[in-house]
């Protein structure tokens, strides 16, 4: 290590934990592991997990990251931290002392966010590491089974990986069971109360088709196939379960990237500002902090955007201007209390929708651009007319909003077990090359014809995949 020993890191960790407690952050127990750049590349390929099942895609990811690092095209993160209890974070052994201090403070910000934000409540952090270890053992068992082998296992994992995030996005909303869906459908089919029923023609009760599968459009595609394809073997169902459970674990991190990185950056700055750093450490801190949170031309830096929104929330609830009081009302709590409330109940979509103001968007110079011919042209800026359109474009590209919403509409379309899916179009067409390959993966798991309804260039079309391959059909 560069100019310091392990005891120095332990002493700084103790000081930072005192500052964390004083600030009111509520964290899991925290464990740190020092690693070299080869180990960090391995953790990156496995999304930070200390154990993971084998698959060729992780080896490919490792080689890609290593090549980019070896040729200086990209660097390595200062740290990685995973949502577990106790939380586990990896520190680069070759970092300077100040960089270790900064990243330790940053990690405690993430730790507090994992423990308290509502999107992580369904992940059961105390079981995270053991869950991934159990998955690795089960997958290796199937690979080593001479009746299955690695090729069969990886073919199924290829398909499952392609569909792993075609699932419900907000895990805080409880999914209704089939009996509850039937009850809701029956209640919805009842005629609405009519105070003029004596003079109106009676409306007959139209019972819903309670035998339809699914009764309501189903977004958890992997689990639906697992539960409704009777020809899947038990090991195939188990692999689909494993992939779905791991996607479920990573989903909150995707849905809160801007909030989470901004929160950790906000608190590492406040914690280190509160410490009596000597001049050399403080100057390096300013340089490193600004490197992390600087804006990046042409794209969104989640550290920068998240930090600016958190700072603006604290300012507006601590020292609002007269214009802000007139527009938004007087603060109902202190700035500190507002920070902790927002940290608990929001995710990126609601965070940006509620707390990115026109004034802050103009300060950040947010704009919308689009291709015109061979050029990229600024089409909207954050002025009075364009702010809402700029914000909506940003919202379309945060969290899982960049992943198309596709749901199973019918598992027996045409009474021949055709799996009928529908793309919930939001103004963005599917890339047909990707749609074809993904629908092929659905077909490989379902085992019968699959059809996907979507809109391309304003026309409703049906994408079909069956034993004859891929085809398209225009719909009326």
C-alpha cells in the first residue's frame, strides 16, 4: 500500500464511523476487503458478488474489462459495494490514503441507502451472499451432471439472461394471486351504480373470462414460462428461478442509480468536510471529489446529477427563496429531515420528477438532442417551454425505463398454445434486430409459436417466431 498501513485504514474507518453516527446515518455492519486490480476486474465481471455461477458471458465481460484497462481506455472504480448484511465493499490496494478515506466515507453513504430505501426492502440483504453461493452450487451441479452438461445449461441461461429484466419494476407493489385477480375481475365487471336506473335500459352483467391465462397481463415473463410450460424439466425451471432471483436482487440498484450515487457523494463530502484533514489530504480530496462529480459532456453523470438534486433539496428546505416559497409553499420540515424522508421513499423516476426544478435544470444546462441526418442537433433546452420535455426525455432513460415494457397477454392464443405478448409502446420503436433475437429466446423456452404485438413507424405489426423462424405481419 502507498505510504500507509492497515492500522491507518482501521483508524480512519473508526473516525468515519463516528462521523456517520453523528450525522444520523443508519447503516448495516460494514466489511472491507482490499484487492488488486485483477481481483477488482473479477468482482466487476460478477457485479460485485464474491461468488457467482459460471457462464461464458462473465468470462467475456472480464476479458473486455481487462483489455480496456490494460490499454488505458478505461480505469477501475475506486470501490465496489454490494447490498448485503453485513455490507461488503472492495477497496483498491494501490489507492492513496486520501482515496481510501474518501471511498470509505462514500461506502457508508451507500450502506445507509441500501438499509433504508424502500426499493431494497424486498431483497433480504442478510441472505444476499448466501443466495448467490447457493445459486452457484446448483448451477455447477447441473453442469457436472453427465446427462445435462455445460452446453445444455448455457443454452438455457443464454435465453434466461436475455429476458431477466422483462419483469415487474416496482417490487414494493404486491402482486395479486390468481384468486385475488378473479375477485377483482368479477367486481370490475359488475354494472356501476346508476341513480337513474329506473329510466335507463338495464345493463346486463357481463362475466369475465376467468379461465383465461393469464387473467391480467403478466410482466414476469421468466416466471410465467416456468409456471405454465408443462414440458420444462425441473432443472430448467430451477435455472429460470435462479436468473429471476438474481435480477430481482439487482433491480433496486438499477432503479436508484442516480439517487444512490448522489446520496453517497453528498455524505462523503459532508463527512470529510467535517474532519480536520491536513492541507495535503484536503487538497487531494477536492481534486478527487471533483473528478467523481464533474459533469460529462453529452451524457448524464449520475454522481453529478444526484448530488446536485440532494444539495438543492437541502437548500430549499433550509433556506428557500421568497419565489420558491410562493411557488412550492413553505418547508414542512428541516432540510436534514427532508433528506432522510426522500432517501427512504423515492426511486430515480419519482426523485427526478418531484425534485428536479426548472431552475436547477437551467443551472445544470440540461438539454435534449436528437439525430438529424449525420448530425446531432439540440432540439430542446431547459427554458420555460422546453423544461418538461427535457425532463420527460431524461425520465425515459433512467432506471429500467430504457428497457421496453412487454407483457404476456395470452398463453393459448388461437387455442394452439401460441404465447401472445404485447409491447406497451411509449413512443420508442423496438430495434427489430434485437426483437427478433429476443423473441427467438422466448420461443426456445416456451417450445411453441410466440407472437409479439408492437408498433413500428406508426403501424401495428405482429412479430412471430415459430419452427419456421422469424416473420412479421401487419395488423389492421
